[in-house]
C-alpha cells in the first residue's frame, strides 16, 4: 500500500470519526441541516486536499461541483428564459394576439446554435447565430467599455487643480495618465524628457498592477477565510475567535 493510499484511508477514517462524535454529542443535528453541513464539510475538505496533490477526492468534488452547477444553470435557463420567454408566449398566440410572433427570430437563432452539434451539413447555420450574437454583443459592449474605461479615466484629468488634497489627487491622476500614454507612444524614441516620462509611466503601471494583484489575492483570501470559518464554526461548532 502506497503512502497516498494510507493518507487517503486515514483522512476518511478521521473525517467519519469526527462526524460520529459531532452527531452523538448533538453538535450537529440529526436532520437535513446537519446532513447538509456534513456533506458541505466533506466537499470543502476534498477540494482543499488538492493543496497536497491531485487525488480521487478532489476529482470527485470537482466533478460534483461542475455537474451541480450545470444542472442548476440548465434549470434556470429553462424556467427564466425558455419557459417564460418562448414556450408561454407561443402558447398564448391563439388566445390573445399575434404580437409575439417576433419571438420566432431569436428562437430560430437559438436552434441555429444547436446545429453546431450536428453534422457539417447543417452546422453552418450556427455561424449565423454566432455572428448575430457577437455583433450585438460588441455593439452593446463597446459604448459601455468606452464610457467606463476611457471617458471615466479622462474625466478626472479635466478637473481644476486646486491647492488642497483633492487638487493634489487630480494632479497625480493627470501625471499618471499622461506618463502612461507617453510610455505606450512608440513613434518617438524614449530619450530625454520623453524617456523620463515613460519611466514615470512604468512606476504608475507597476503600482496599478500591484494593487490589482493585491485586490485579487485579498478577494481569494476572503473566500478562504469564509470556508475555514464554516469548517470551524458551523461544522466543528467551535466558538470564534479561538484565542
């Protein structure tokens, strides 16, 4: 028996012993809530086991998560999209009016996408649907992206620079925007004043990338803290903070 197999059996043994103790001491209630906590703790620990190495527990939890997520997404699409926006309006065509006939177009486009799974004889129809979705998505996303990422960045540089903290902040933003643009302006050799500005732009870029990376790490740590808190407080029923 290999070391990994021994660790796998030991983990399962310790996990079930701990749960038997929790259920017998009434820390976990013998109902659906307690069963849900038991399952959630097992799946959480199975996912954390990937920190050691890839193993059957992690693969099981990963496949279970993907399967449940896919099934949940499918049910949401059926009840909130297909049933509400396609089936019910088409079923009321003969009763009230013919005003919902325009739904034939998006419905056909949806069926055209499914032809991608069929033979090459019909799969070309999916290109029509994908072209429509990409074109519509680009048309809706480009103005929003320009407003959120371009105009929102330009607006602070247009404000008056005053002799206070707000004015100093606007000055820093103006210097950062200008120097970063100079850094990406490759038509001029980066020497002299242009080289100095580009170096300042590098500092602003590095600070921005570092802040974004730190924000991402803190977001992931918050998820980690939440799951650890669940294991300690909801599963093991330990009072927090422990010290």
